[in-house]
C-alpha cells in the first residue's frame, strides 16, 4: 500500500505544479460564490432557507462540472504515462500493478476533494463570515460536499478504466467525452423518453429505481435533492417512489451505496485488466 | 559462481510475432554482460522478461531466486536498477523531485538523491524542470535513477544512444566503477565497437534467437574470422612473399607495395615464421584482429544462411 501512497503523493505534487488544483478550486469557488449571491435574490430572505437553496443550485451545477473535471484528470492516468514512455520506468520499480491504479486514483480523488471542499466550503465560509447570515441546513450542505467527492470518484474510476483499456491517449479522451455525454446528458433524456412512451406499462417504480441507480449522476441528484426535507422543498422534487405507497427502495444509504459501487466496480475492473497487460 | 539471473528455454510471443525464442542465458554475479543485435532482435524483450514486465510464453525466468513476473516481483525489483531506452520523465517536475519520487518508491531516503545527482554531474541542474534538460542530461538523470539503492543487477537498455562522445565516455566510466563495486550489469546496445572493451561476455541476438554467447575470444573462435596481416613491402616483393606463404592464404589486397592476407587466428605466428629470410623485404607489418562489428556481422550472416 505504501507505494500507492507514494504515487498518490506524486500525482498531487504534479497537480499543484501544473496548477490543476488551483484552477479547479478557484473555478468551483467562483461558481459557488456567484450562485449563492444570485441564488438568494429571487427567494429573498424571508422564511427561505438560504443554505438549502445553495445546496439545490450547487448540486445541479456539480452534476455537470465534477464528472467533467474527474474525467479530464483520469483519462490520462495510465495511457498518458504509456505514451510519454514513463510507464515502463514506473513499473520497473518495486510497485505492483494494482498499486499504480490505486495510487493514481487516490491522488486524483485527493485533488478533487481539495478542490470541492476548499472551493465550495471556502466560498460559503467567506459568505457567512462576511455577515451573509447563512443559517440553515448545514448537514445537508456537508452531505452535498461528501457526495460530490463521491460522484467525482465514480467518474475518476470510469476515466481510469478508459485509460487502462485503450492503447492511445486520444482514444481514451474520446471515451471520456462519450462517458460524460451519456451519463450526464443523454441518459436522463432517454429515460424520460422511455417513461413517456411506455406510459407505465413495463417500467414500473421498481425498474425505474434500478434504472436511476444505473447512472451515478442520477444517484447523486436524488441523494441531494430529496435527501433532506428542507432541500426537497426548494428542489421541487420528491423521491421517485414517494407518490406511490412507499414502494421506493431509493433511500439515501442506497443511493450512497450506488455511488460507492460506481467508484469501486470500474476501479476493480481497471486493476484486473492492467494486471494482465503485457507491456 | 551462482547466477544472478537465469533464463531457461524462454520464449515470448506477441500474437504471431516471436520476440524471443528458446533463450538460455545466465548472468553471473559481478559480470558486465552485453546484449547486441539489430533493432527488434529481442534485446528489450529480454530485459522486460528479467524485470517481470512481461511473462514468458514458455520457459522459466529466475532473478535473484524468484520469478519476476509473480506477485513477489515487486519486492524483487527493489534490488534491480533499470534505465529504459529513450528514458522519459514528467517534464513539469525538477530533477531532484523526480529522483526523490523514485527513491521513495524504492524505500530510500532523500540523502541518497543528492549524492547520485552529484555522481552523474547534475548537482547544479537538479532544481530545474526536466523539460529544460538536454537529451544527455535526461539520460544522466535516468542513470542516476537506475543507481538508486545500490542495485545488485543493473539493466541498461541502449544507454548511449544519442549521447555525444564525452557523455559516452562518462557513461562507460560509471559502468566500470559499478563493475569494480561488484554490481552485475546487463547493457543492450548497437554500439558494438564501444562495448567490446567494457563487457566480460557478449550475447548476440538475432530475430529473437541467441546466436552466440561468450567473451570476445570465444566469439572470435565461433565466428572463425581470419586475422588480417598487412605488409608494406619493397616494390615488387609481394609475389615472392605470396609464394612463400602458400597458395591457401586469402588475399584481401595486393598492390605493388602492399599485401593484405587473411589467415586463421591460430596460424598467425606460423605464417610469420614461414617468411624467414624474406623479412628484409618487409618494411612494416600490421596485425588486425577482427573486432566485435566484424564478428557480429559474420555471426548474423551465418545465422541468416541457415
């Protein structure tokens, strides 16, 4: 495990050196600040829970942005080293193949976590310190931060998998873009289309739940928009099963478990494929 | 002497391509061995097999008592050093940072890093980004990286390609130092003339097969190349010289004042003795023993003809 941490540390050092960490942190902080400032305008201050509104708007933004950042970070992980010619040197050192994959993933996850927690957290801390009076649902905000990192981790794992299966960097980049398009944009549209066309004949609540868990972005959205009462009021959403008589199995723990699985399964696959690779 | 690494009947196939075929090779402790062969002869494949980066299609690889491609390979690689062909680094990092990273992977402290940078002559440039390094500096950083942790076995893949003569000399000095320190070194190279005087044994590879293996003398015998004798003679003396030497000698050059003949290495002195009183015709004599470049092309030609 030690070698994995050494590799993770090196990834973070590279992230600091090529300004990735600074750039993403500033981007997320700027968006969080502007959304908080703008977001409180329409609702006013009377009776509304400003933090809940922040959670709604920030999580909607995160769904688009964090997967993209995660894929950009990770698609290069293995295939980039291979193309630069540094992979063979790395593997000639006392490291196991799984440690390379795990180390890269851990390093990228740390970069994402720093950017998210410092960016979002810093922006909100600055607002509340400057007298913005952000009273409200801090646990929901904390849950959003944590689940955002988890969403990022899921897409990091997908990007790492893409990086391991192909031989060329450009192909991995193409796959990363496709993954983003499918999971973040197309999946929901297709699902909506199916639901409208199907009119509930085949796709019942159970199947719908399963289909929602099959996309990490949906699992993240449901977790944050329906996870807390104060938030779901502003999100204008209810859990997919709530209209029926308690048929949904999509509890917050189940959604979190889905996100964890979305990180763990691609990562395990990437490790297994990379371990058998002949260089 | 116990072998540091051994390959027994090792073959490696990539799909239809056979990169190594039935190779038997032992590296003895403390020796400097050279792998020579054309591009694609299987030199890098052999090094990758020893490092455990690829596993053999058949046969057995054993390095320091274990199989490098097994799960124990990672621990084994702590005792190996490797300089890849066309070594590359992450350009955004400095030389010292990169060397520190590889030292941490090998569980070595940072104190060793500065010493190694000094040893390869990069102490001044260590704080600069590697992207500003010249090819020679990068190669030297690669060598420093390979030397981390005093490896028992060093694998150097085309270490001198693209280096200027001064850097090459520096490099071979380091190799000789390492040999004096007792390290086992395996160098793959195209630079046949250079490696001759630095290697104890030479393995000649051709199309994935081990064509010959041994010291320079053994290779010379195996190649059965003639030693060339080049005489400068008084005008019109060449005919009399040839008469005396016998009809069987091979003539490479004959002019009014010059005669170059070839004879088997073992008969060199006999030939010279045979000249007897004709010595007075000879102004000068040059004995040319075949070097590794000639031996190599003879061995390869013979292998091709098979």
